[in-house]
């Protein structure tokens, strides 16, 4: 039986330096990872868009149109959608899935943790 690979904890910022709606890109070994405070929950994704390898974490965090009745337009997921800066692909920061093709396209996500006032990413 193989032992589970241990994860390395990478310091991101003090909690007060990453308020709700903000983000920070860090270097974690050879990976560049974007860490986002999504409504008080820290989310981390690899800074590579699966579409054309763009630096996705440099895109805007916003909301998007959500399912609604014909002729009706509802806005939702405010502060939870990362839009790639190159071609506008949208990803839900809560699970990394593409809004267009959630079963085929997604961002690589990483665990985060808060300990003693610091935010960390586990890689």
C-alpha cells in the first residue's frame, strides 16, 4: 500500500491582507497559484487557463447570468466567477469548473487553510 503524498504548505498572506473580494498570486515551487477570498472563503487555482494557457488569475472576478425563464435575465454568483483575460472563459471559483462546459473543462484547484491569522495553500 502506498502512503499518501504529503502536501507542502505555502504562505499566502495575513488574513487582513486578503479581504473578501481580493486576490493574490503566489509562487509555490514551480507553480503560480491565484488565491481568492470568495465571500470569506479562500479558494486557490493554478494560474493557467485550460483553453489557451493564459494567466487566468489575472482576469476579473465578477458575477454572471444564471439560468432563468425565457426573456428574463438574472444576475448571480457575484464575486464567484473568474473570467480569463484572454478570451473571456468563465470559471466558478468555488469548484474550478467552467461555466460553459463544467464536465469537460476546469481549473486545477488547491486546498487552503487558515492558521494563526495566516492564509496558506496546500500543494
